[in-house]
C-alpha cells in the first residue's frame, strides 16, 4: 500500500483509470460513501438494478433492493465486491427503494445507515450492525426515531462524536418537512425564500438513535445570507458529505437539477457553512453523488456516472479520482471522466 503522498504519475494513473473504467463493472453501483477502516478503503454504495419501474419525478425507478460493500487494498488496487451485506427482505420496516447508504466504525463495531421507503411510502433511515466492515449487517427492527428523507452520511469528529447528516428534496421528500414534522401540504419554498437545508443530528453513544432532534444546516453566500431556493446552481439538493481538512469542516453536496457537486466550509459540524465552489462538474446521468476520504495524506473523490450503461440514469457506476485542496484549502474542481 502507498503509505506516502502519491507521485504526480500515480495521480495521473488514477485519473486515467477513473476516465476509462468504474471500480466494478459486474454490477451497477452508485452513491459511494467511502471510509478508511483499519488501513483499507471500504465503499458503501447503492446497488442499482433495472427493476422495470417506470420513470417519474419521484425517482421510483431507483428501486434498489440490497447493498453490496466494495473494498480496495490500496488506491491502485482492483476493487473487491464482498457480496450482499443487507437485503430489503431482512428489514422489517422497509418496503422499497434502498437509496444511498453510509457506514461508521466505533469501538470495533460497524454501523450501516440506509434510507428506504416504509409502508406509507415515506423515507426513513435505518441502522444495521456487524462486527465486520463488509457485513452481513443485522438491521434494527425499526428505523431511527425521528429520521426522515434520504442520503445519510456519518461524520466522526476528532472528539469521538458521530454526526448523521441527511436529506434530499424532490424524490427525497425533504420539502414535506418543517421543524422535523411531516405534512403533505408542505412544499419547496418560493425561489426568493431561503433554500431548505440538509439536517444533522449527533448520534447517541450506542450509534443506534439520534442524541438530539435534527437541526437544519444553513449554507450562506459570500455576503453571509442564506442561499435562496431559486439559486439552483448552489443550493442544497441531496448527497450530504462532511470531511475535515486542516481544522475546517467541509460540507459538500449535490445541487440536483443543475448536477454539480459543491462545497461550503465552516467552523462547526453544525454549520453554518459558507459556499465556496464546485468539486465536480456534471457527470453523464441525472444524479451526482460523491464522498471524500483521506488515506496516508492523499485525498480521494468517489463519485458515480452512467457511462457504463450508456446514459441510463438509474444504472450507475462508482469511480474514484484524486482530489486536491489548494494552498488556501480550496478544493480544485474536477471535470468528470467521460469516455
Ligand atoms: O440512488 C438514489 C438516489 O439518487 C440517491 O439517494 C441520491 O443521492 C441520488 O444519487
């Protein structure tokens, strides 16, 4: 394993690999959440399938039913598929649509967080546990109390606290909540109003429930004003991720209908965060979803696109490319790697 900074030629080789091939090609994978556990890179993706469900604005055609875990011995290695880690049939409360997951490790135990729709058609977030980073994961019988919407992402802070970020508008249903309460009457704010923010809650010590009511994250513009709902090129849509670099918290996310992965920085895991720029320009396919992790001083972006399926938006493939923070801590924008 490379235990030093990547050389320029190693970086270039990794970029080339991202250009030409996904991490795995025998199944479709998306929404990669990557972490380094015990020196190895583990990737927790969605497992895309063709379920024959008609396309609609709610994303019902993203009808995934299980999760696989991938891992890499080192960044240049061939990814290993560890097989099914959790199936919807084993989750008592989940009916359909296992969307973007994430995982965390605490005291040698692994916690897998995943969204799915319940019998009422509402997304909630569940947790499943294992002694192994690759599962199989045993789900809790009920979803996390007070959870809703999609795209859980866990951040482990230096003081041992774990935070769960979540939320996504449109098919992710976040627009139907205010102050953590659901109403079918709620909708997206008007274009001139502050955009809906993602949510964050610190996790309880046992990692199985929220330790507090979810709080809204505010993303500010360069004047210190919240981004507006009509600012489609910058406002939050889905795909929360948090990483820490040189003491700053970096919140990154997808802008959905404008297809960018952007980042904003702040001084607390709760925000507020100030918009800084783009990490990734649009990929092939409607959705964009990423994660960022560090191994031996090198930073990596994990993302997906629909190149392998020739543009089928719900049949995506996970890729990995080097990511760079410049001397001022700004993330250098990547252009996607198309063939
Ligand atoms: O994979 C289903 C959904 O597509 C995810 O939850 C979103 O982030 C988008 O990537």
